[in-house]
C-alpha cells in the first residue's frame, strides 16, 4: 500500500459515487478490474453517475477519479478522458506515479470511455425508439423506410453525430444483415468503416434490431 499515492487510497474509501443511482448502466472489465457504472444523461450530458464494485480495493480510487472528472460532462468531455489524465489526477506529486511500480489499468479506462459514450448515446435514443418501430411482419420496403427514417431523423440528429459532423446511411437490407456507410455531414465524403468503435456499432445494431423487431440481423459497416 505504501507505493500507492495518498490520494488514491483516500478516494478508494470515499462513498460519494458509490451506489446504483441512474437510469441506465454498463459494466467494465479489464486489467483484472471490474465495476458497474450507473448514469442518467440528458441531451448528451451526464446528470448523475455512480458505481458498484464486488470488493474493496485500493484501485477503486480510480472509479472515484473517473466520476469526479466526468461529473456533469458533455459528450466532448467524455471523449477526451484518458488514462494519463486519470493517473495524473491521482498523484500526490507530479513526478511520482499514483500506483508506484504497479501498472496503471489504462485498458480499463479506455474501455470505460468507449462504453460510457456508447451507453449514453443508446440510452438517449431508446427513450423513444418505439416511435420508429414497425411490426415484424412489415414488408421489406416498409423496413427499409423505417431504418432510413430512423437514421435520418433520429440518429443523425443526435448530439454525438452532430458534434462529429457525421451521418449514417442505410445502403442495403438483407434477411440477416443491414449494410451502412458513414459520411461527413459537411462535404458528404465517405468515412472509414471503423469510424465508430465496435461497442458503438453494437449499440447501433441493437437499436435497429428494436426498430424492425429482429434479433438476428447484424450490422455491417462498409
């Protein structure tokens, strides 16, 4: 314990953000470290955030730091959080690592960031996703229209896509897959298929599954 900073030790014992208060949640597991985060967001801004853990450990101070640094954060701030910033925040002195010779769980922070961004996005979209839903028996044409309208009027109007100056477009719909492209909303240049992270694409896939009532259809980014 002596190799850890006094700040991370102090924060690991704090209960300011401990709990399950929030409308949505997601779990992060990386670097042999696991936690579940709960949050409420409105128009891309965090209104509350908390966490629960399975055991008491010094590394829990990292969770406190994440919640402190992202309190009332907007999408831009969420995207900017890094393991380096969190580790620096936990140091007592600038030249002494917060966890001494122990490796800082950077992969955990990176995973947290991606899951937080995609979870906030999905939670906001799901609030009225039923407005865009069509029945499972709907025609092929109706399903195409439902997805296209959902992308144009809902997804592309979301704060995240507006800030990224990005649009998603349905290219093709098949029985087991729907194909999409990402384009710049400024000059309509096609963007790379990996423009969004896998966890974000998974969120989009789940949303479209809800819209057309199909649990087996998969998203393919081209």
